C-alpha cells in the first residue's frame, strides 16, 4: 500500500467515488460524475489500483449482443475509502490554511 501525490483531478475522482463508496463504476461514468475528461480518468484509476485503493473487474457480456465493448468496473477497497477520506481532509486543511493566510495588512 503506497501513497500518491494528490492532484486536483485525483481529488475530484476520489470525491466521486466517495459519493457512494460501495458502488462499482466504470471509467466514463466516473469521468462524467467527477467532471473530468476520460483520458484523465484512466491513468488515475490505474494509479489508485496500483496502490491498492481500488479493485477492478471486467464485465462479462456478449459484446455483439450488447453492441458495445466490455467495461472495466472499479470499486474502492476499505483501504481506499480511508485513504480517500484522509486525502480529501488533508486537501481541505491545506485550502483553509491558505485562505487564512490571505488576511489584509491593514
């Protein structure tokens, strides 16, 4: 289990996952919910899965009958839920600290 540098897109993805931590999501669904481009989401999903914050599975469908490719579904692990909450809390703390330091001099 590792840690990741938290960027704004990563925080946005985590926030989307935490809307319903037990729900599986596929990349495009997550991109729309998080307000991110699909090309941004997939590297984030790989990074989160690499450090153990997500598990994934490929759906089992007949691609010809469904008329679309298989989707890979991602879900937060218990460690991922904790890490996501911690990362969002740390980001909020940094944001509040910066806002508090912007007092006027007079």
